[in-house]
C-alpha cells in the first residue's frame, strides 16, 4: 500500500511540476530581478538620457537648418535663372511672359516673382496686383543693387496681405553690366514653418527661425503665434536673444535659467547665405519627465508581469508543441522544393514527435530513391535520343554534343582535332535503282563499317544526315586524318555493294578532311564547314576520293 501511495504522490507531483508550472516559476525568477534592475538602471542613466535627447534635438535642428538652406538656395537658383532670362530676353514684355511661364509649380515656398526696374518700380509680376509698386525704399532692394549679389531680407509685413513675409532679391547686373533690373521673390514663411515640423510636438522643446533683428520668421505649427514677434517679447526666449544673435559662430550652445525658473539649454545654427538663425530651446525638466514616468511605470510593470506570468508560461508551453511542428514543416518544404537530403533531426524534437519524424524520414528516403530512378531513366532517354536507329551511330544531335566536348578538350590540351565528312556517291540513284529498303541496308552496313574504324582509331562516328556520315578524330594530325580517310574509302569499296548506275559499279564514298588546332578565334562550326568544303571538292574531282581542306 505504501508503494502504491508513493506512486500516486509521484504522479501528482509530476502533474504539479509539469512543463507549464516549471516555465511559470522560471519566468518569475527571471523577470522580477530584470524589472528591478531596469528601474535602477533608468534612475542611474537619467542624466545620460538627457544628454542623448539634447544631442538628438541638436542633430534635428541641423537637419532642419540644412532644409531651410536648401529652400533658400532653390529660391536663389530660380532668381538667377530669371535674371539670365531678363538679361537675354529681348525686352520687358518677353521677359515677363517667360517669367510667368517658368515659375515652377513644385516650389510652394515661393508666393510671387517680380521684375523691378532700376527705379524700384515693378515692371511685371506673376501676380498682376503688384505691377507698378515702388520698392525703391526697401533695404533689400538697395542692398541687392549695391552688392550685385543674392539678398535674403529680414521679416517684412506685406502691405497687401498684412502677413509676415521674407523677400529675396537678385540683380540682373550680376549677369550683365548693361542691365539694371532686379529679380525679386516673396518667400512663403508658412512653408518654412512646415519644414520645422520635425522639431514640433516634443515636450519641453521650442524652436524658432529668426532674422538678423531677432524677429521670428518661422516656427512649428504649435508655436505659430510666435511668427512675426521679436524674441525680446517672448519671456522664455528673451534671455538668449542677445547672446544667440550677437554670436559670430555659425553654430553653438548656451545654458541659462528661464523666466519660469527652469534650467534650459539652447542650440543655434546660422542659415547659410542669410543672417537668419535657427534656435532650439530645451527645458530639461520637461524632457526628463518622460523618464521619471518610465521609472514609475517599471515598478507597475513588475507587479503586472507577476500577474500575467501564468499566461506567459502557457504560451511558452504551446511553443514546445508549435516549434517541433515548425521544424517538420520546414523539412517538408525543403523536400518539396527539391532538396532530397532534407531530413528531420530527431535529436531536436521531443520524444512525442520522434515517431512522426521517423515516418517522415522513411517517406523522404523512398521518394529520393524514386527521384534518382527517374533521373536515371531520363538519362537513358537522353542517350536514346542521341542515337540514329538505322545506322546505330550517333545522330546529328549526339555528334554535335561530342564535337563541342572534344573541341574544349583539344583547346585545353592544345591538341589537333580532325573531322572526316563522308558522303555516299550517287545515293539518290541507288535508291531509285534498288529501292529505299535496300538503301537502308546500305546505310546500315556503312554505319557498321564506320563504327569499327572509329573503334580502331579512337574516333567518334555519327550519321550527319541522309547519306552523309562523319568521323571525329581527336588528337589526330592532318596527315593521320588523310590516312584514316583513305582507310574509310577502301573499306567501303571492300564491301562490294553493287551500284549499277555508278562508274565503279559498286557503292563508293567521297571523303572531305579538315584539321585544326582549336583556339578562341574559332568555333566547332568552322571545322564542320571546312570538312564540308573538302567533301564538295572531292565530289568535283570525280567522287570516290579523299580531299583535304586547303
């Protein structure tokens, strides 16, 4: 009884300490220390995260400044193109027509383009409402005429729309000394604000693009109210207005205490070809608020993980079933794709899956054997397809394959390769006289003769087509090929097959001989053409003769 009771207790203990329970216990042991370590590490690395966040914001500010520079550069390029058109356009009217037609639709940051005369009067504009407007008192207009170079203005309140804009100017005199007009463009500051969108939506981060006077030209959408205002009127940014604007450096960083008492750091980048600067302010307390919440969340997660550890253990237990099935499915897929060596590794599977793996491997072995048998059968069919059934020699396809092989071999070994083209003389008359069955018998006996000669000379014989045969002689010189050609001619005469319509009263053959040393400048077809030409020369000489290609 005590033994039975012990066994029952053992069974119950195994059920309690099953795979799911073990995984649950392991999860608790592993997860709890990790979560505690995570909370501790977050507290220890708080300052490092602040530095990383600041570095990221600075990097984004530089990218945004580069994007602003590219916008201004595109405006400058367009103005220079328009100036060139004005310098060579042949008059105000033609220049205006070209100007209106050339304003790209894919540059939404340009509101309007204009051409102003030397006295500042607008001669033409892509918006007719500006024609006749006097810009002679505008500082950017005067600066463009004096510097004879591209000028990008500070913030300006448009007299027509009452909205802040920026103007770009480029004098035609920079291209042609005789021209005195100035090309102008009004820049859409809303579009420049859109470019700064990547700097918006971040807690504790403020970003503005200011001109040389400290007036905000552009800002992210949530700070759009700053556009057109001076930094001096913005409490959070007033403390850095003077050092940021008076700095001669292209870019830099500053730290200060804001009007709200928070520790702040700012980074500024100057926009090339302009006096504008992109300024980014970071509130360290607001930036670290996310990390403080993350530390608190880490403690909450510790409790939640403990509650859901059983659920995780159940998922892990399922993986012990899914994973073996995945392994078997992968093996089956490999086998289905043609990998006949695919086998299930039984050592990687639980004991319950071993019988299934064994059955799979047995099936794979049988299918692999059948695949090999099928390949062997296909090989035999390939050989049969290369044999001429009448003569027993290789057909034209088989001969061509052997010629290609021997050509490469001779080329590698730098050995001679010879070819005999053999044609039965007056074979059509033979068929007309004795009938096609006797013609087939004649071709069969010729095939047997050529087979014996090929075996004696280590050559390869084939039926090239109709009554034409060929004999390929690897590693044979031209003189040796002529000897073998004469041997073929005499062997056919020795058969003494009657041919009443022939001058010799028996079946004869004409033989064309060609030899070569294969190289990269030749191909196997050249050897066939040479032997064929020699064959026709033999026929012209009266047939029943052997002729070598000249």
